[in-house]
DNA sequence: TTGTGAAAATTTGCATGCAATCCAGGAGGT
DNA sequence: ACCTCCTGGATTGCATGCAAATTTTCACAA
C-alpha cells in the first residue's frame, strides 16, 4: 500500500480538522498508520508536516498531539490575516494591478453578484460557489501585491482552522441563510477593488481591515447561533462548512 | 551515529544559510546524509523541515533544491515583519503590558544603552550582545500582544534569511562601524516602548512600521557598501553577521 | 489503603533495504 | 544529421526492523 506523502498529509489534515482525534490525546503512530493504510514512516512524515503547520504539537519521545484552538485564538488569527491582507491591498494599489489581474478581479465580482441576484444562493451549490469566489478574490488581491513572503505568511495563518477565506459559516438560523452578511461582504469587495484600481493604498488597506474585522464578528456570532440551535438537525458539512483552507 | 532530528535540522539549516550548497542545485540525499553523519532518512526529514520553512523547494522524485532569495524579496519580508510587529505593538498597547514584561523591556533598553555609551560597541562582543538585546526587545513586544497566531506568523517570516531581528549588518566601511544607525534604532525602541506603556496603540504601530522601514533601508545600503568594499578583508562572520533567526 | 520501585509492554526514533522513478548515453530507424 | 526509443546507472520514495525511551502494570511494604 504505497501512497504519496502529500495525499497522506492531506488525508490526515482533513481527519484532524474533522475532529477524528480528541484534542490533547496523543496520535499513536501505528494507529494513524493503519487508519491511513500506510507505513509508520509515512504517517510520521505526515504528522511532522502538520506539526509545522501548527495543527499538531510534538514532544520528543512522546509523539504528536492535536492542538486545541480557542475561539479567541481564531479571532486573533483572523486579525492577523486582516492586517496582512491590508498590506497586500496597499502594495497592490501602490505597485499597480496588472491588466490581467484587474480583469480577473472584476470577473470574480461579476460572478459573485450573479449568484446573489439569481436566487442561486438558496441552494447549497450556489453557496459553495460563493465561497470559492470569495477565496479567489482574496487570493487575487494577495497575488496583486507581488510580494512572495507575504503570500507565504498569509498561507501560514490561513492554515489554522477557520481562519482562512474559505472558512465561511452560513448562519442557517437566519431566514435568509446569511445572505445579508454575504451581500455586505460583496459590497466591501467592490469598494476594495475600486480603491486598489484607483491607487488609493491607504483607503484599500482600511477597507480590507474593516472587512476582516466584520467577518470575524459575523463568524463568532454565527457560531454561537448555530450552537444554540443545535436541536434543529442540519445536514452536516452543508450548513456549517468547515473546509481546511489548503488546496 | 544516531543524532537528534532537531540538531540535524539546525546543522543543515546553518549549512544552507552559510552557502555550502549552490542555489538551484539539488541536495543529494546520500551526500547530505554523509556530510551530516546520519542516515538518509534523517537527512530527508531535516530537508523536509527546511522545505516547510521555505529554505528549500521540493519537486517530486527530483529531490530538494536550495531556494534563492533576492534582495527585493528580503525587503518584502522585512516589510511584512514590520506590519506584523506593528499589529503586535498596537495590541500590546490596547491590551496593556503586564508589569513583568514592562519591566523586562525597560531593562533590555537599559542594557542596550549601556553598551552604546560604554564604548563597548567597538568590540565584537558588544555588537553581538546588542544583536541579542535587539532580538529580545522585538520578541518581548510580540509576546506582549498575547496573540499566538501572530507569534507564529512572525516566526514564519523571520525564517527567511536576513529578515529577522537577529540579522543585523554592521557596516564596517563606516568609521563608527554603524554606531549611528544603532543609536537611531535604540531611539526608536525607546519611543515605541513609551507609546505602548501609554496605551497609544496607533502611535506605537506607526513608530514600529517606520522602524522596520528604516532598518530595511539601512540593511540594503550596508549590503551594497560591504559588497563594494569587498577588497578590504574583513573577518568573516564578524563584520557581516548572518545568523539564522531561530534558536 | 496508599506509596514506592522495578520490570514488562508499548511506543517512539532512526538505520537499513527494496521497489519505483528519473537522467545520461547510445543504438537504430527515418 | 536528427529524432525516437531503449537500456544502464543513479536517485528518490517508502516499508520494515531494531534499539532507546517512555508508560503501564503489579508486587510489596508502610
């Protein structure tokens, strides 16, 4: 049963993020290896990778344990991401977007507007598509800065659970399934792009900072609402989309 | 010859940063392993670790190569670090420094002032000690924010060569060995601490941002001066201190 | 019952070995 | 001469095995 390291790492990452392992308990090499269907060596390599991503901790001779993330920690991570994206927006504005990127950003926003206006938002597919567009927008802004270490740093913080732009919580306890929040986010996006295209670096940075802050508030609120309404059975993985933020 | 992974990783990291391997050329497993005096497995593990730190790249079935960093890339990394430290300073100011940390920061600055005033700066030991104090100051500010993801993110960017607070280039082509630059940096530190202690978050952030920017300018200038004056033989590792930024 | 200590069992850490993959150089065909 | 394909050597990727370290178990005494 030989398998590729990246695949195994991804499988283990999803498994950890899905909560298959109790936080604080050790991940035994043999157990992990047999579940993944690979050798202990490969399992160890994958755990080492996740340790460097911050999902696991490692104590010498005592193995790996899953790290525990608090809500406050996630909020902190989002604030860090907001600050980094603010830098990205500012640099993108200062250095100027390439025509290609500018066009792509416009298309992303067009598609997103389409989804919201065509009522496609009530269906799961529409919401998942919106998540993709959101992530694409944020990624494109970062790309526009042309700052490799910045890309790397943002990738780093986005690896902590729920901190990345793909981690969106749709509040199904609301009548509109969170459409109002999404509309607000979209408005932010429009203004951010406008600021960057007009070379208004400081304005772009301020807007994206506020965008991140609001998104963090919404996320926390939605979490609490969903917890409270746990009685209502919701299809898992649909209402609460908890995807890892890595491809 | 069994050795510990962390030690091996550190040894390889220093070796790579010292330029023992030509950028772009592949690191053969057997060669690396034999130089480090360990098995191929351990060498591979260490290379994997350095890959996730960004020092090496990995192509499937084609091994690891050392990444090449341009001066611009380093400048970008320092700008990212500046932005993150600005967030740290702001949060430290907003959340308030603990009495312990505040005291420690004061002592660090006292020690640093001592070194500069006592002429100890002309000796290598004094300059090395100043580097340590500088790094300690920056680390303490970050600690003061009480933001774990922020600590992690800063640690991440500081791993790229020359980007961290320990990477200081003393310009030996100047008569004062760069003392004027160090004095300026120290003044920045004093004001930054003052701002944080007085809960002036925005001021602290602005100061540290400017501090990072100036440090980046100095670093680039010093590099160019040193390159130009390469004819003058300088003791390697002393004038140009190129330590990795990890403990 | 509770505390101490040591040995057994589990588990990690690393080295070695084998199969899969990739690169260099040349034979053969066009 | 040039392109294609193949073969030999080298290199990576993963599985297995063995020694060191840790946790658990249990006997025995206070």
